[in-house]
C-alpha cells in the first residue's frame, strides 16, 4: 500500500516538452493544469498524502517526476536521465526526497550510466528495468547493484519499439499485468496473468495501481472494461495534453 505521492506542477515551458508524436500538436497549458489537478484529486481519493512541488520553468518535462527517482521500500534512487534536456532535473527533487529518507537510504545513478524511472516497473521486491534509448546498460548495472545492497532484486528487459518500459506494460498487483504491443509475448512476463490491450488503445496500457484502485486514462473503453472485469475499483483521468509530450499516468507521480 502507498502512503505518499510526490507530484510537480506543470510549467508553462511544458509546451516545448520532448515528443515523438508532433502530429498530436502542442499541449494546451490551461487544459494541462486542469487535467493535473484532476489527477491529484484522483490520487487523494486513493488515500495518499500528496506533496506538490512548484513548477520548474527551466525544465519543460519536469512534471514527469517519476523519471528522476525510483522509490523502493528500502530507499530512493536518484536517476540520471538519458534525455540531455532532463539531465539536471534530478537535482531539483533531492531536497524533497531527503524529507522522506536519510542519506544512507538515498543512492544515485552516476554517468556514464543513464536511467529513467519510466523504465522501471516494481513488482513487490523485484524491479524490471527496460533497456531503452534513455536507460543504458551501465545505468541498469548500477541500479541492480544498489537494489542488491538493499536486499532487493532487478532484471533487464530489452525494449524494441516503445519509449519506456511502462509505456506498454504495467503491474496492477495480484499477479496482473496490463500489456500492449511487444510486451504481450515477452518471455520475462510469461508467469503473469495478462490483460491484453489492443493496439488501437495501446496508450491506455499505462495505468497505475494505488491502494486497490486502478487509475486509467480517459478514452480507452476496452481497457476500462477489462480492468473492471478483473475486479478493480477504477478512477478515470484525462491525460490527453500529456500524451502530446510522451507522458502518461505513471510518469506524473512518485508513489511510495
């Protein structure tokens, strides 16, 4: 169960966030703020304490706080993002992380290693790490070494098409995975019960489990139906403005 969530208010520079889908257009800032506020309200309904950080105009993608830290039950790992424009972002969250963890429970991914939290999926005390354009072999090596020191485990998952691991696979507890695209057949996930997301709704695979509730993106009816059929309570949040800059439900918060 989660007690705390950290989020960061979107900055106006969000309009210039990194995107692999320019055809979707630039985000509408006012609409993005409304969607972010609704996201925070949904989290609060799940019974967590939300820490809201101020906007960082220097970093267009800074509302995606999940990428700059991975929080485990044993400690926090400050990442080293692979995207050059985000490389200094982790420095802006360290003080907040220190309010929850002592220095001996905070570790750091160091260059030349790169790692982004969107590539990390927690399943109990095991962490799957996607090797992507943003997370490299050295970053994964350091990450798994840190986990081992805390009595946790990790394993690499090679990515072929998606930006981040959690773009296409997300764990919603009870041995259930939401999977889309390349993750449907990956051998690493053979032992899980899979909720298969159709290609037409692949963005909807990025859901988050928060204290027995699954928060899903608005506009993905087959995902909604499948998650409800699996017995979960569901909350729906519109993330259309964040989709325009490669963002989704998981990357907008740190949950622990």
